[in-house]
C-alpha cells in the first residue's frame, strides 16, 4: 500500500502536468498540429512498450526472489544484465525511428509527421535506461525514485515542449516542424529523468544489497530475464498496437468514407489530444497497484504463504475496482463538462472529442483491470495467458474498428466502441484464469458487487445534484459539474462504507503499515548470516514468510 500511495500521488501530479502540456500546445499548434504530435507519440509508445514492458517486471520478480533467498550478488547481476539488454534495445529502437521516420509516417497515413518521429527518437534510449533502474528499485518495493523521475520527466516536457513549440510558431516555421519542436521537449524530459535515476542508483544502490553470497552466472541470468520478459513484452506489444490501429484506421478509413485528409487529421488530433489523455488518467493511476503487486505476490509464493497470495490478489483487484468503477461511470456522463474545463476555448475540438470520450469512458474500468490482472498472471508465471487474451482482444478491436470507422454514419465512434469490446474481452479471459490460479479464488462480492452498489448510489446522487443545479438554480454547466463532483466524492466514500466496499479493517491496516514503514528491508538491510539464522528459527520452516531481509 505504501508503494501504491507514493506512485499514485506522483501519477496524479504527472497526469495534471501532462494535461498542462497539451492544453497550451493545442492552442499553439491547433488540432491539426496535434495530429502530427500524437502520431509520433503513438509510434514511440508502441516501440517503448516493445522495448520496456517485460524486462522491468522480470527484474522486479527476480530481484524480489533473490532478496528472499538472501542473494545480493544475484540482485546486482540481474541489474547489470538487464541494463545491457535495455541499452541495446534502446539504441536499436532509437535508430529505427530516426532513420526510418519518413517510411513510418507514410505507412500510418500521415506523411508530414516524420519531423515529430525524428524528434522523439532519442527518447526511446533514455526510457530504456530509466526502465532498468526503475525495475531495480521496484524489486525492493522502493517506489520513490520512480515517482520523482516521473515528476522530473513531466516538468521538463511541460517547460521545453510548450516553449519550443511556441518559439517555432513565432519564427514562422511550418506546422509539422513546429510540432516536431514540441515533441523534442519530450526527449529532453526523458533525458533528465534518466540522469536522475542513474544518480540515485549510484548513491542508494549498495544500501539495498546484502553481503556474502554465491554468484549466479550472468549468462544464466540473461536467459532467466529474457524467458520471463519476452512473453510479457509480447502481450503488452499486442495491446499497445491497438493505439496504432486507432490512429491508422481513423486516418485511413475516414478518408475511405469520403472525409478529406485534413479533416481526418483534425478529428484524430482532437480524439488523441482531448479524449485519450483524460481516458488514460484512471488506468494510469492503477499502474502503481500492478507495480507493487508483482514483488508482493512473488515474495508470498517464494515463502509458501498461500493466504498472503490470496490477500494481495483480492486487495489489488478491489482497490482497482473501487477507483475505476465510479470514474468509468462519471467519465461517460460528464465528458463534455470535463473537457470544457480542461480545454477552455477549444470549442471545435471539444465538440469532436466529447461524444467520443463518453463512449470511451465505459472502457475505463476494464482497461484498469487489464493492467492489474496481467500483473497477477505474470506473478504466477502464467505469462502466456496475457498474450492469448491480448491477441484475441486485439483481433476483436481491429475487425470492429475497420468495419465501424468505414461506415459513414458511425465514423470515428468506431474507435472507442472497438476499444470497449477489446477491453471487455481481455478482462473476461484474465479473470477466468485468475479465479482458477489464486488460492481459494477471488472474492467476487467484495471485489465487484459492493463497489458496484456504492458507485451506482453515488452516481444517482451526482446526477440529481447536477440536474438540479442546471434546472433549478440555472447555473452554468461547469459550475453544476464541479458541485456535483464534490458531492459525489463524499457520497461515494460514505456509500463505500455503508455497503462494506471499504472496511474499518482496511483503515486500521493502513495505520499499521505506516508504523511499520520505518522497519522496511530497504532501510535496514541485514547480513546474509543474520537472515539465514532468522530462516532457521521459524516455527515450522515451511509455510511462513518472514518477509524480505
């Protein structure tokens, strides 16, 4: 929970800053310029997933297991091997984007986006380096460096992205080049983030590692890392490619139905700049849960703690649903006022994006559950299942998007509709497997039914307040939404307690963990000999997990 809290707070701030980047950029570059901007970002995001999705998870799994065994040299070799692989992948990916920018831009149907693709190419190397260090600290359950690095990255993106884009426009550069200058700010942000992480690793790394151990051959370590990372990477790449499918099909299939390229680019720019970032806020807040759950489950498995496994899985799922379910409902109902507040003055873009966001909002909960359920399955070494579920989901999305976007009456709505079908499919498959894999199964009532009752009750109150404010008090749409939002937050907390979605035990446990935080392993490492004595002094030596040294 401490790891989730640190990263969640960081992620909220990062997402606010991220919107802070796109709001002024939309004014500077217009929806057309943001179409070029987002085209490059989506290409980068896919290659980033391919390069970094699996190895950090594999690192955290192996490092947490090596800590449980009291093997610090195994920890060090895991980091060194992973860093070598990361740098290699980063160089290959950055080179590919830099030298093949023009063919890539033509392939996605947006030829002028190649300036942006070239500008963002260095980011892939920087993010690979950052991911290696983040995976190292994740294995120790120490999330602060990750959180701080995300803040550094976001701040530099904001400052340099907006400044360079505005400067390019002021100097009279063409829109594609101005968008490329803005994208360059992302590369600068990633550079400073990776420098910070390397500095922290150099200063703090040795504190987390124990003394005295038997070495693990580096060639075996590389095989071990890649055997875990490859299926995770493959599954993430499959679902990550869906964003590229959205971009390509929106641009190409809208043109097929008679929409001019410039108009199609504006529609895609509005969808990608306004709707997708707001939609992605809640699933990104769930990412800290998935990052924390992997080492926690791996430690419980290593220690033979079946009750601990069940507790971690169910708490992770319940926390995810508690956060995502009301957000999913609220985003669908309040899409227009949310975008009007965030992107004030962009009435044309809001008019395009708001209806799309309303449809997309229904996918929030399922998208959030995909992140966490994938992490649970990966912790149990069932890495093939996410590949299968993601592949099936991606196939559903591609087929539906191709058909629906090409229908003139549906058009761009085909993108969020196909996303909903994809996320629902993947979630259903993952949950079925988790039900069979977790000791004693999942607690369906606590995980889903109670949060659903609390969410529906809170939304009923929210809608009543919103409609009353509009019709009786005749206030503006924004004021009515803000009032409804404040009431809904308190109503949801109250209903969550009433229906038992949140219990007094949860609050008490947070208090206990806060007191215990000062005794965490990374703050007070013990020697290998002392750790061995502790293991020998356990009551039964089999089923109990004394925790990491």
